[in-house]
């Protein structure tokens, strides 16, 4: 026989009704930008910068063909 646990019942009720009580504000938007948008854009910039630099080395002939990464693709 299962017993009723009021703490678990409150926890489940809180989890279900979280979005009913959520109010967007500038602080929430800031957290969204800080933890999602900025890291994604930063990583995209980093990839673009490093790949452009490597491509420029390839085009200038600074890297021999045998030393290139992904030369079989």
C-alpha cells in the first residue's frame, strides 16, 4: 500500500504549473542571451576565424598538400 507524501505532491504540482506562473522580464532575457545566444555566436565566430585563416594558408601555398587535413575528401 502506498502512502501519501505531501512533499512529493507539492513538488509535482510545482513542476506542472511552472509555466503558468512564469513571467518574462529583462533578467530572464539576459540569462537567455548570456547562456545560449552569445556562446553559439562566439563559437561560430571562432570556427569561421580559424577556418578562414587555415584556408588562406592553403591558398598561399604555405601548407604542402601532403600535410593538409581532410585531403581525401
